[in-house]
C-alpha cells in the first residue's frame, strides 16, 4: 500500500512547483569575445589589418580632399564668370586669364585624384 502513497507524494511534489519540472537548471557556457585591443596572434593577419586600415584612411582623406577641391573649383568658376561679365568685347582683363589658369590646374588635380592612387 505504501507504493501508491509514495507515488502520490512524488506527483504532489512534482506539481507543487511547476517551474522545477519545466525549467531544469542548465549550465551556460561562458561567451568569449575577442578583445579588439589585443593584436591578433598571427603576424600576417596583423599586418593585413594595418594595411587595410591605412588604405581605408587614405581613401577617406582622398574623398575629403576631392570635396574641398571641388568646392574651390566652384568658387573659382563663379569668380571667373563675374570677371567675364564685367569685361567688354574688346578687353579681357589679366584677372580673367589668371583665374582660368587656376581653374585649369585645380581641375587637373581633381581629375588625377579621382583616378586614384594608381
């Protein structure tokens, strides 16, 4: 007779706290994250990362320089337009020629930068 009693007691304990039966304790494995401040163990990998960072930085600097130069090019073009508008059909001022030379040099520089480092 005792076996049904123990079975009932066991079932009562089992259902008394449903969290115990449904959520057994599990060990979680620690998550390992790579610390980016620590250099990679492989020397070639470290060198490749440094080269990649340098190329990326150079590309950003090139784009910033292109933006600056195109802003200057626009300003010079507006100035040239103003000089041409002020001159008449018989006389072009020396300023117009100098401004056109500046624009030409800057435009060539922008073109070369757009081609890239090759």
